[in-house]
């Protein structure tokens, strides 16, 4: 979990967390202080479900009366028009398809898409030569749908878990740049990590990411390990073979730990949640500050997290 640094005032996960590479920070009287390569919609499949729930943008398939088929004149409007073309029926576009649909020049379309890609609003798949929505778009979408059916279903369990452990509890899903918090229930204690829906936890070091990767498709592991692994703290594991074995262990034991690898000041324990078809839907995690993560305490958190994950999975099976 990200590097929580001692501060006197309440701090959220670092300001960087709110832009692109957020880190879990802490809040309280004396506060303390977690990029995966593109794996398309993610290890959990949750992205597709939420996209379908959100519905296609009105401008994508059915322009308003009087609207032209091409993109508007201003640069920002052109970029937003291109983004609006991505919907449940058209999740991927080639550059040529975008250019023809928007009636823009090849150079203009390429420039706009490169700008959107740099800001992670879209991601490019070199194998299929197509663009799909990136982590920035998904983060905004998750924020807009934070009261979706899944979030509403999960929330009471998170509240119960936070009360039982007296620590903050979160529910995360996977995006092409790491775990993303879909819902959270903060601890009642003053000294705690600050988490919020829509917060991105980039990389593979967090307990959330370990679970979402381990129980996701194994073929995605190669892509995750193909690039450099960010060393967020001195405890971060970066060796590909060690990570593979760790993910296999997470699968066997049904739980993952972060001992200060994403953020030295905020360890965590996480467990997977499945629906009735056995599909991974997300990860339930408890995030205590480093002062409250003795071996005995982590064992207690583990039992509570696994029980909560099982209860949510049971609810999803019956839903």
C-alpha cells in the first residue's frame, strides 16, 4: 500500500493518488502513510459488467436531432466526441474506423488518440491494432456508478467488516492499470488509512492486486510481468518468478498479504469474491496502519476478511 508518511493533519492517499498513481495515505492525530500493463477490461471482468450497466453514451450510437455525423470543430469537443464512440456495442475501434466515423483527417485522429492514450483515457492494443477505454475512463465510470447494484450489495458487508475489525474495509476490482476501489467503509478510529471509491492502486504489490491477478486468467500474468515492475517500497517484490509463485500460493490459500510492499505504512489482507458462475468479481480487503498489524492482529483480520468474502459470494450466488 503506498508510502504513508507521518503528518499532523489528516491526509488522503497522496495527491498523486487522485491523479494517476495514487498511494494510500493515512489520517489521524499522527498519520502514516500502493501499473499494470493493459490487460484490456481486466482480470475480473467487472469492467464489462459496469459498462453494460452504465449504458452507451447518448452521442455514440444515436446523435441528437440536428447533430452532424462528424466531430465538432473545437479540439476538446473532437476528443470528447471520439471518446463518446466507445460504448457497450462498440468497445473497440481501429484508428481508421475512428477517423471515418468522426470524419476527421488521419493526422488529426492520430494526434487526438495519442493525447487520450497518454492521459490513459484510452489504451491501445498493438496485437489487434484497436483502442479501448483506459483506466482514466474506467475510474470516472466507477465513480459515476459507485451506487451500482454491485456496490450497493457489497456495502453492508464492508460496514460490518469495518466494525468487526475496527479497521477500514474496501472492495476492489481490476483495471488495466491496477486495482480500483469500487466501495469502502472507513474505520471509526481517528488513525486510519483514507480510502475512497474510484481510487486507483497501480501496480501488482497491493494485496488487492495480488488477489485480482492470482484469481484472474493465468495468460494475463505474462503481460503483467513483461514490463518492469515498479518498486514502490524496499519490500516490493519485483522478481517475475517469485511473483508467479506468490500468485499460485494466493490461489491455493485464498488470501493475499501486503506487508508494506505497496505502502510501507499500510499493510493489508485481501480475499477474492466470486459470483454464482464462479467468476471473480472483486477483492475484499482490510487496511490497518502499520501500528496495528502484528502477526496476531493480521490473523484476526484474515479470518474476518475471508468470512466476509464468502458471505458476499453467497449473496451474489443467490442474487
